[in-house]
């Protein structure tokens, strides 16, 4: 398992919870003795424009420091996707998150849609005919859905359920009913944890989620999967939740 990380992800670029001091550090501290860290490069403007409009890119540029970190976050997702194509699982320990970023707008602590840009580059480079994006964040990734609403070759599913059992059952149903695809891209939000905003999942449930997805990709996608960080705001449990997911994906 590769973890894509850049020290600039630790910068506090706004006052929102996704940019809070210590959020990336608590994950890195949990993983650093057992995981290889890979440093990404910033995404190019051409990468951004594969999903976003020029006017949206220009608007984010006006945010100065936020833009610099945001293009590095996209670069982290791109790097993670490159490992996936080599059948090496990877996790983008990145921020800002991205699943609320649509082609022409963004909200919810997001600026560019990291996972959508990574998926689109794989498609344009001919690495995949069909893609499945699974979103385990508390919140629906409207930006990701909007980015691919007219692209039948990309399926977006947001996992839902008001109990642990129903949530895991919904993920199982998504995977069981899915047409064959070339890889899975996982929007990995951890704010459904019982001690986070969603108040639902236990830490060990994230390992179960990872195992379910790993089983699917090994059987259907030739082992090709990558994940990127979305939400998750309780620093006392966030690192262990991420570690649990990655153990499941190994």
C-alpha cells in the first residue's frame, strides 16, 4: 500500500474543519511506521480543465494559498491513480477534499474534484473503459455526480444506511449489482464514524469496507483500486479509521 502525501497538506489554508491544524498530522502519525509515503507533484492546469471550467479554475486561483495546496491535492489523487493502474493499491492522504466540487462551482470545503480529475485522466489516456466511484463519506458527493452525469462509462455510488448493518449491506449491494469495471476509485470520508458527525460506524467497520472493496477489485478489476481522503473531523479517531481502511484494502 502506497500513501501519497505532501507536507503542504498540513498547511492551514482556511478556517474550515477540513483545513484544521493537526488533521493531516494525526493520520500521518498513525501510518508513518508501517506505510511508504510518496510525494506528488502539483496537477497541471490542463488536468484541472479536464473536469472544471476555466472560470472556476480562475476563481480558485484568486484564493492564493488555497489554490497552491488544492493543485497539490489533485496531484496526489493523480499519483494514487497511477499506482492503481500498476495493480498497486494507493491512498491519497490529501486536502482540500474534492467531492463537492462540480465543473463550474464548489462548496463544502472543496475546490477541485480530486477524484473526478484522476478518473477522467485515466479515461482520456485509454487506461479504462468503465470506472466505478464509491463514496463512503457522510455527505453525498454532488460534485462528483455532476462531473459524470452525462458519462455512462462512469458510475458514482454514495453508500447509505441508518445503521451499521444497513450501511454495510448497501455497499455489498452496490458491489454485487455493479457491471464489470476497470477500477474502483474510493472517495474515503470518515465522518460517519460513531464519534464524528455521522455517529454511525465503528473503527473496525472501515477495515470491513476495505476488505469488501478489495475482494471486488481482485475478482472483477484485476486488483485496481485507489482511494483519496474526503471528510473526517474527529482527530482522536481519524488516524485509526484511515489505518483500518488501508489494512482492509491491502
